[in-house]
């Protein structure tokens, strides 16, 4: 059978169509460029429509999966809150408005996040009023900021690849960072997974553990280098430099709320004993190597190669912020290598961490970690 294509505007014409060939019915007499354009447009339109339908179907399916996870997570959290109320709160107390909406949220298909947020804000307001009435200083505004997801995830540290890169290369810690950024970013990304009822937040604990170990690599490597810098000093000069380093490690511990961390506690004891001439530099370095071997495998990096006193500190500029901090510590330090490349370089590192973790409450994060450990026992 032959088909005839009429010369009509393909964008406005309404014609009967032969389903077998997707062409207007008739007998073909010509097939110039306009006809081919029309055929291509017709077929292309159908492909685009089919593609859109597939995407919309996939999106609908993904939405169902996502909403299901949100509902499951919401009910899991509600159940935990109910358990806390039953076990730890006096019934009918002023701040316990939970029972008013728990059953509604538990039994409905709607996600009650707005209602939960409203009740939390009401509690904050009532607590602030009570504290002000009793002339007690309130810090609830800052704590509310710290409860934001961004701050709970350390200002989305794992998603800021330039900041991670700056830390890795600015301070001359001489670590071979094979696949570290990939591991850090993947751990951060997994915190977004709404699978709380099945893994009991264990993926969030893995995220924190990885990041705290990542930051410990820096203080351990910087300590190793500093020990090499003071090994030629003796007597009161060595003691003085050891004491200064001790307090920098204390600053690191306080900044990240690493109280009780066995590696940091060991480092503090070792530096204190070094200042008292009760410990040797060689033995401390040996123990630092052992710490690095323990904490670096998940980071996929090599951090146990010997340190070189190459004077490369303050050579690599920041890319994630301006150079004002660098200039300040350069100007404030004496050019003696141990003071500029040791003390000033580490003070710059600690100041950089304060910028990175602005508004992050590590005390709150530690409480969160304690809670995760508790529910996983």
C-alpha cells in the first residue's frame, strides 16, 4: 500500500492517522525535507512524551518510598519520645504537651513535623519565661540553633570539599590522602538516609566516629612533628615548649569536646610526662604511630610515614577563606622554626577549626552520641 502525505502545516493540521506508520492516510507521492521534518517531529514528540511519563512514574514511585521512610522514621521518633515521657517525666507537668498530639500523629498518614515544631517552640518559650522569672541565664536560643540538622552535622563539614582540602594540605601534616575525601563525603551523605527504625541511628554514629578520627589525625601528626622540633632542646627550655604544646592539645580537646577520648588523654599524659623529664620523645612517637595505625584504615590514608622538618608551613594558601588568619599568626610569631612552624601553625589550625565549626555545639553532639550508644545496647 502507498501513502499520500498532504502538504499541510504539521503543527496545526488535524488529520486521520494510520497507526501502522504514524503517517496521515493516503498515497505517498513526494517525500521532501518538510515531510521528513514532520515525521521526525512526530516521532520525537512521542519519544519525549514516553520519556516524561517514565520519569514521572519513577518520581512517583520514589516519592512513595521517601514518604514511607519519613512516616516510619516519624513514628519511630514518636515512640521514643513517648517512652521517654512515660519513664522520665511527671504526668501533667507544664512542659509535657506531648500527650495532646501523640496519638494523632501516630495514627495518621500525615507527617506531623509542623505540629512537633510548634510544640517544641512552645516549650522553649515556657522554659525561657521560667528562667527569666527566676533570674537564671538562658542559653536556649543558641541551643536551638545547635539542634538544626546543619549544625548537628558539624556545619555539613563532609559536604564542603574545599574546606576538607584546605585542612589536608595547608598545615603540612604530610599525610597521603588516598581516598579520604570520598569516604568522608559518603559518610556525610549516608546521614540523610531515613532508616532510623532499622539501624537505630548507627549510620550517624559512624559519621561522627569517622570525622573525629579524621581531626585526630591532624593533632597527632602535628604533635609528632613538634616532638622532632623540640628534641634538641633540654632542661627548662624543653619543659617550657612541652607545656605550651600541652595547652594546645587541651584547646583541641575542649573545642571538640573530646573529654575521655583515650588517644587524646594519652597524648596529654605523655606531653606532661615529657615536660617532667619522665618520658622520652622516641617512645611517644612510637605510641603516636600506633594510634594512627588504629584510626586511619576507614579514612583510607597513610599517616605513619616519617615526618620531615621541611619548613613548608605557611606556604599553601587557603582556598575556602581569605588569608587574614594566616597573616595574623605569621605576624604574631617569632621566625624561630619551633615557634612559627610548630606553635603558630597549630594555633592557626585551631582557629581554622573554630571558623569551620561556628555554632556547632559539640557538647550536644556528644550527648547525641551517648544516646545512640544507649539505644544500640
